[in-house]
C-alpha cells in the first residue's frame, strides 16, 4: 500500500534500525517523504535504507549513525537532513532503551538510571531543540516523541528509570507544544501500549511474564510495530494540523481498562 500523505516532506526517524522506528521509516517513505534513518546501530539503519530502496526506490532515504544522547551528533543529524533534502518537516524522536537491569527504587543502580535518562529524555530534548532550529527556517513542522503507556499508568512490575523517563517525555512534549504553538511547530507524544518488538520481547522472555501483562490488555494481544507507525503517520501528516500537545495513545485500550474481557 502506498500513498502521498507525506508528499514533499522531509523526515528524520531516530531508532530507525528497530521495531517501531523501522516500520515508521518505511511507511513514511511509502507515503512520499524523504527519510533520514538514524540509529546507533549503523548496520541496522543501512538495512532500513536498503529495504526502503527495494520497496520505494533509490534516493528516498539515507542512513545516519547517531547516538541521540550526544548533542553534537543530533545537531549533525539535523544538519545532514537539511543539507541532503533542503529542509526538515517531521522529527520522530523515537529512539529509546529499556535496560534489563532497570528495577524498583531499591535495586536500580544510579548508572542505569543515568543511562536511561540520557537516551530517553536528553535524547528527545536534543532532537526537539535541533528540529526547532531547522523548522523555524522552513515555517513549521511536526515533532513526535515516543513516550509509553507506562507514562500514564503505574505498573507493579517495576522499571523505575524507564517509567520516569517516559513521564518526562510526556511533560516535556506538552510544554514544548505550548511554547511553539504560534510558530506552527506541533509536538505530540506517541504512547504505545506493549508492542511485539525485540525491546519488549527480550524483557518478557518467558510465557509467564507475557501472560502477566496480556491479562490487562483489552484486545488480548501485544501490538505490532506497524500499528504505531500508522499513529506516527497521522501525527506527522497535515491531517493532524489541529492536533498538538496530545498524549496520543495506540495501546489496544490498555490505558482505559478496568476489567478486561475473559
Ligand atoms: P527497539 O529496541 O526495537 O528499537 C529501539 C531502537 O533505538 C534500536 O534500533 C536501538 O538501536 C535504538 N537506540 C537505542 N539507543 C539509542 C541511542 N542512544 N541513539 C540512537 N538510537 C538508539 O524498540 P521499539 O520497541 O521499536 O522502541 C521504540 C520506542 O518505543 C522506544 O522509545 C520505546 O521506549 C518505545 N516503546 C516501546 C514499547 C514496546 O512495547 N516495544 C512500548 C512503549 C514504548
């Protein structure tokens, strides 16, 4: 399926080697955008770009190796998008980690906390900062920051640094949306429910751990990365021109659930 919902737009997708980022980069390209695919995983983003070349054509996407927690690398990423494609319309700050040693208040080590905050929070800030600078020059744009349903709900299966980091993404995104509303720069958080990507499946590595979560999901299944990509596509496109500052939930009903169907 291809369309033109992002025709003429230039997008950056971070975390483009992985589940949600990969699917979104491919979908954005199919919908007419030029896409800079960024990730720390260099081979991974080359693979994403090869896939886009195969499905959409050459010259539609480029890979860029960047660690989003390093400001000079994020600045260089945004500059590369502008140099290669002339402007920036869409910034999808999606890269994130959920560290296997992330735990409760007593067991989470400070280095895990700091690493999680550096990537999940500071990385999003740097992405927003440099996208704003570029978007001011082209008259506006859409910035989408990947948060999580755990920013909205408490879980008794703790991953404290991750949860706190995603809460920070929601709060930061909301405030940025207000500050830059008159500049035609929109900011929205994407709040995925639990998705069948390596990030989560590596964490939930037994059937028991999976079932412990699935009982709370009204639809009774994990989501797919492509379902997040369609949410990001709406927020990226002009179809969402009056949508800013939202916690946009793509979570199978999870964050509204009390008792789920048997
Ligand atoms: P994933 O692990 O498949 O992809 C994440 C990508 O981010 C990887 O390619 C990884 O190399 C990249 N990355 C990690 N650190 C980076 C850094 N410092 N700089 C640049 N790239 C870096 O995971 P995913 O499930 O696709 O996650 C994407 C986003 O969605 C994350 O922010 C995650 O927290 C969020 N999320 C995921 C779920 C889920 O259930 N999978 C649920 C809610 C939110």
